[in-house]
């Protein structure tokens, strides 16, 4: 079994649920990152608020870094779930 295969997320109800939860988290992080960059951009129009804008840009950048981390964590979780099924099948056989 490999990572990033469509069939890993479609094996059973548990894997579909895990996939859906990670997709919700990924989408939420995407929205938060976009909002941080938009707010930071608006704050840059005001000299007195540029420092706050800089912090929002940093937050947005961190959130964008979280996205691939979530994807990798999802794939590792789905992979581990498949390994458990493989072990169960071997024990029964």
C-alpha cells in the first residue's frame, strides 16, 4: 500500500470519515490563511497598523504551511488504517 492513493480513502466507512474530517480541517485552514492575508493587506494601507499587518502576513504564511502538513498527516493516518486491516486479514487467514 502507498500514500496518496484514492483507494486508501475509499476502503471503508472509517477511512471515508477520516478523509472528510481532514478535508474540512484543510478547507478551514485555507479560509483562515486567506482572511489573514486580506486583513493584513488592508492594514498595510495605514502606517500606524503596518506592524499588525505584518503579523497577519506571518500568521497567513504559517497557516499555508499547515496545509501540506494536514495532507501528509491524513495520508499517514489512512495508510496506518490500511495496515491494521492487512494485519487483521493475515490473522484470520
